[in-house]
C-alpha cells in the first residue's frame, strides 16, 4: 500500500510523470543539485518533487530542464 509523502507548509510540490527507466536519472540530477529538493516515487514513474518555498523558481527550472532532456531522449 502506497503512503503519500508528508508535505507541509513551507514546501512547494511538483508532480512529474516519467518513464520508469528515467526515475534513476531524475533522482541523480536532483541529488546533484545539492539541497534543492527531495524526490518521492509514488508508483513507477509518478514522482513528487518537493523543495522549500524559497527555491520554487529553481525547482521549476530543474523540472523544465529535466522534461526537455527526457523529451529529447525519447
């Protein structure tokens, strides 16, 4: 049974859907972005990215770049 991540005030959340084989790539990019945010894999390629509100623009840029990269990869 899947339990949703506990996300509260002060965090922004972006939901992203990627291919299952791309989850490790997304995790690696987020981890390389030292301290930007955290990733929760809900099921397969259904991801939740969360970051502090102060980093919402940086998280949006990261998501945009990831989606561009993954779309070019397909």
